[in-house]
C-alpha cells in the first residue's frame, strides 16, 4: 500500500484521494431526483393535453353526449355532421376567416422583417450609448401588455384616418411585433463576426447591401423563429381585430368570426366545439411541426463563440 501511494505521489505530485464509498455520484443523485421530475412533467402533460382532448372528442358528439359524458370517446355515436356544418355555415365563415387571417400573417411578417432587420443590424453594430438606449426603448415595449394600449391606439388611428381599417390593424400588429423581433435579431447579429462586414466594405459593399446579401442569409435561424412566433401570435389574437375592426368593416379573423357565430349559440355545444377546433387546429399543427426551429433559433444566439 505504501509503495502504491508513493508511485501515485511521484506521478501526479500529490496522492490521489479516493471518494468515500457511501458518497453518491452524479448519476445516483440524478436518479434520486428523477421521480419528482417525472411527476412534474406528468402534471404538466395532463394540464396541456386534457383541454385539447376535450375539444377534439366533443367536436364529434351530439349535444346530449357532451352533457352526459364529456370525457368519453364517441365510438358508436361518432358523427361528422356538426363539423361539416361548422365549415359550410355562413354564420361562422371559417374559410373566409382563414383567408383574412393568413393575409394578416403574411403582411405583418413581411413588414416586420423589413423594419426589424435593418434596425437590429444598426443597433448590434453600433457601440454608441444612444444606440443602446434605443435598444432599451424597444425592450420596454415587451413589458407593456397589448390590451393596456388598445384604447390609445384607437385614438391615434382615428387621428390619422386609419380607424376601422385593415391598414390600421396591420400597422398596429407590426408595431406590436417589433420589440421582440429586434431583441432576437440583435442578440443573433452580435454573434456574427464583424470581420465579415469589414471584408464586404473592402469589396465595395455598402451598409444596406452588406446586411441584405451577407448578414441576413446568416440570420436564418433567428428569422424563422421570429416568423413562427409572430404568426402564432397574430393567428391567436382576438382583442386587436375585435376592437380595431368593427363588424361594419366586414372583415373577420378566425377568432372574431367564431366569436361572432358562437355568441348567438353559446348553449349549443355542437356549434361551439367544432368551430373552436377549426380555429386552434392549424396553429397547433404548425407549432408541433416547427417547434424545433423555435428552440434552435432562441438558443443559437444565446452563447457567443
């Protein structure tokens, strides 16, 4: 034993200290915490899945089946009549709501990228104090609830002649999506080496050409993340189109069209559940398919190097 300890002392400079036999390693400590972790994940899974389950199974039931057994699967009483009626009913106009909402999503996403991209590039590449104050100004917009400023927005749109118009709604949605978009873009651009900008300048490229032809293609993960987050937010938005677009405008998003329809038949669950399923199904499928892009886009600019 003395000889072994002497050899270990000559090799490493100090004798190796063996851990106590009763000391639990990282794997054992991880295993001890796993039951609690799985329990919390199970509770979260139930909280997230149960509402979706109720929405799906009750969309294909009769009124009496929904009231008697809301959690049961309609094996024998399964019917697609209520879903077909929800799609073709002129009172709900789900298809028209899809088209108008998709138009809003595309317009807001394009304008947001055109405005947030150059602004984030200028902020990320500038070391001036006032530029950082501009970034703080944009970040302040993320802490203000959208519903809190909806009344001032109405007065502003009324003064500039855009009240109760699609243009006013698009302008409001673009302004509401800019703070988070600029914040994500700035964090990502700062991970791109400045030497790329210098090389483009030597080749004769200006600031705008450098951004759109060199920097912007490198921002693909951040751009995809911004597009996904903005699209989901606009699709699910109810307060802004409901208040900024009155029924006299004739334009309904998915949420406002369904609200206008089911408000008259709130006790008829065969109309409520199918229409709610039609409203949330596209965005749930879209999120499940694109979730890996959201995670990669949010983490790719978190650590520099």
